[in-house]
C-alpha cells in the first residue's frame, strides 16, 4: 500500500460513482485521508430520520447500492470538504488488506497494545453498559434524549468508537510519544509515519474535523493555529456527543474534551453553544497551560 494508490485498487465498487472531473482512478488514499477527494459530507442523505430506522446503514450493501447515485462534487485535490463516506472507504481498505473486520483490526493492533481495555465499538459489552453515557440535544424547545447504546453500522470507521477518558489519555500518550526516544509504541505505528500524517496537505475550514480560522487538513488529522501556537487536533460530533482533542508537540502536552449534550439556540443567532464552550475552553487552556509550557 502507498498513499498515492487509487482507491479503486481496494474498493473497485467506487467505479460506479459519477465523476464529472475525470476518471475515478485519479482519486487516491491521500485524497481521502485529507478530505479532498470530492465526496459529499453525509453518509446517507436519503432519509433515515424515523425512530424505527437504523441509526446508520447497517451494511456495505446499502452504501454500494447507492454508488451509481453518488457524484464527485469537485476536482479531487483542489479543495477541502470533510467526508464521512470517504472514511468508510478507508475502513474498507483496511478490511481488504488485513482480512479482518475494521473493528477487529483496530482492537487487535491499536487498542490492545495501548492498554485501552475499556474501549469498544458500537453497542457496549454487558459489563460496560452501566458506564456508557447518555446523550442529548437541547434547543429553544427544550431537552431531548438521543438514542442510547446505538449501532453505527457501516459507518463504524468514522464514528463507532466509544472510549472512557482514561483510555483516551493512553491514546494521547501514544501521540505524544516516548520522551526517551524508545520504540515501545512502534508496534502500533512508527513515529516517522505519525509525523508524516501531521504534514499539512490542504487548507481546511472551520467545522467538522478542525476549528478556527487557521486550520489545515493533514492525513486524518488537522493542524490548527491558535494564539501563535500550532496544534495537532481533531473534533467530531455524533448523536448529541461532541469531542475534541489538541496536541501541542513542542511542549508534549495534550488534552481531550467530550460533551454529551449538543446545545443550539436560534435566539442566539443559531449558534451551537456547545461548540462555543469548546472554543472558550481551548482558548483558556492555551493561555494558562500551553503558552506557558511552549519553548521560548
């Protein structure tokens, strides 16, 4: 595998997608990892809002059946647009190469080596159901509870992971790396590969994935600049949950925040108040922690 391989090499069904800008063989893994391939943002824009509908399409066959009704929205590599289907296609690449389901591959080769033993995909194991958070939406009409303990179906590679904060701290420690330069984390991914993933590819926009006015898409990560400091970051939202992590490499400091209530208000200009709180927290931590630890 190389990052410049065409996605068709591993997911040939994508040949059915309408690409008015050229042949589908021009779209590479690098395009998908940097969200510059031209695919739409939403996984399933054909409905699914009824309570009895699956939370997401349950299997690949639903997505592949709709590929002839899918189009590339801009010339691949020309600009950024966050794409959840693009991450699904990357998950399919892992399955094609490894022979494992995506969840099993990640569990065996990332979660277990990092000691993330209480992290799981989709519905909770019986012994962890009591620890799983409920999630909510709040707007001017009141509070509404979202689905609990849901199955993300075929979208598992872009939104099926559930992890407690102490497990996520282990993941952040992996991203920070061994200060002694050891190879304890190389069994998961070599440091040189991580560093390659943090090289900016294309200018991004405030919204899903990254935040702020100075953000670039790298390879499955985002590079953000706030108050003169550069961070590796990624945010996300799903079913009332909103999360965000930041890593400041020079000071080897990182944090993660997670909210279980997605709050918006038309009376405040339609603003997402949870996102605003996330930004306020980031700005405070940059001032009080990151800036003080940054090398002169």
